[in-house]
C-alpha cells in the first residue's frame, strides 16, 4: 500500500449526509454528483448515523456490485459498526457463494421471464380493478401510492405466494419502517413483528399447501433432494414479500412522477405506447427504486479507484442511483428521455445478486403505467413537487405519497 493510499483510508474526511437532512432525502443526485467529481470512494455518515464507505460512479459501482470480497453475510460485519440486520432467516440477500448459488438454484425456476409473462393477464385484471375504484372517486383526485402503486404489487406478490388474507395495513407499516426508517430501534421492532407474522403464514401454508409459490418453496427440491431449511424458508418469505413489493411500489410511483414532471416525454409516450418497455427502462435508470443496495462488508482490503478500503467488515454502500446518472456512461444523464438506450443501467444490481424479480417488476410497471395513462388522459400532479415527502434512509427511493388529479 502506498503512503497516498494509507492516508486515504486513515484520514478520510467523513461526509455527513445525515446533516443534510431533508435536502439529501428529497434529491440526493446533486450530492452524489459532487462526490463523484472528487473521486469514486468517500467516507460518509449515513442518515441512520452509521459510518460507511460510499462508491459513486458507473464503472466503479458496477465493479463493486460483483466483487466477491464484498460480502453480504452479516457475520462478516464489524461489531464496531453497530448495525443490525433488517430481515429474518437466511436469504440470497444475506449470503455469498456457494450458499447463495444453492438458494438461487432452488428458486430460480419459479421466476423465469416466461413464467412471469404468464402472469400478465392477471396483473392486467388487478390493475383494471384498482383503476375502476380510483376513477370512481367523485372529486377526481387521489394519492396514487394508496390507489395503485402499493396495492398492485402487494396483490400480485400475495397471489403469487398464496397469502390472500395478508393483513396489508400492518404489513405495509412494518415493511415501511424496516426498510426506510432511520430509527434503529423502530426497525428492529418492526422486523420482529413481521417475522412473527410470517412464521404464522409459513405454518398455515405447511398445514394447508396450495398451488402457489410459497407451497412450492416449502416442498421444492432439486435433483439431489436438496431443499430449503426452516431458516431459509423464513429468509425467502422475507425476501419475496418485502423486496418483492417495496421495489415495484416505488418503480411505479417514481416512473409516473418522472412522466408528470417531464410533459414532453409524457406526450411522446401517449403518442406511441409501443415505447412503454423502453420508457420503463429509462424510469429505472433515471430514478430507480433502490438508491443503494443492501449492505456489503469487506472481507479483505480492496482498492477502488486508488482508495484502499480496509478489510475487517467495513460497511460499503454502492450508489446505484449515481451509477445510473454518470455522464461518462449515459449522455446528458440528468435528462429524462424515454427514447434513449438505457440498457446497462444497474437499477436491478449486477453480478450474482442481480434481482431475481426483475422480469416481474418490469411487467407490473409496464401494465400499471400504460393502463393509468390510457384511462386518465388528463392525469396531472396534484401538489407542488417541493411539497412531496420522500422515503427516508438510503435503501428505498420514492415519494411517500403521490397526489394526482385527472
């Protein structure tokens, strides 16, 4: 290690994102861009109060996402960090190869693009029902998160998993706190409540299996007879129910907001709905639902762009939101353009942890946004953009409410 690199790790100025408060929560992109101008790696203090290493920029971020020296296992986290796991059980999000490889193999057959596409007619039915209800509002205004963005992904994942009687009010509250609150004690409490609830769901499903994904996961095995343990089933239920709906909720909300904030692009899409798939890719790039992915911990020192991040379980965050706005990768990156080639964005991650549910999220966003625009020709934002409140924390990116009128 050179003396320059040693200095970079030992005397790095801590950028206090927590001190930026609502300014950073509302729009983190200028902050990330300013950091990117100074280099790809920075010592930061998260809004949650924990110190971490932040990777910005496309090339370094994409490389870090696939670096096996950055572990997803919580037992590799340094105790000095003082962070607690916000999930239960062992899942693909909290494991490395070869455990991750084994878990993914056991479930990947349930999430092929072809199988997800077979759900499209049912997703269209659910969307139409929700829009029927929304359009019946006498004053022609609503919160789109309540009316469409939240209930559609939640209905899809519940039907897929075979848990139609989920207590959605409680689940939404627990999930929101678990993934977005900057209050560590509240996150731990919500995680406990949700874990107990999911244990009951799994017990019911074991007693009365059905033709659904959760039943299949309980009983699935590969050619060698390998199957998910109790701990792994809990982890999988967590992953599918929380990650399976939180990301799509915010993909829909962020996508609609981007269109309403860029009327020229909205007009282009209305004139040619054949652009909807490309538009969804641009929504993912421009304002994806995951700002930084779940935690990674160093298992050895690693050099990122000339800065050596120490080993020993240091917390590393990768700003996917910034990678997708890097002008070295995407021309005029801060402009929302549904006709651009947005391929290569990292909104669903990169490497072995690439989002298993990406095909489903794309289908839901495509159907929901097109149907909304077709049935609401005068759709408009019903609040000043500065009045919107955004999810806190650095994991999930999206507005808490999205008032619209038509």
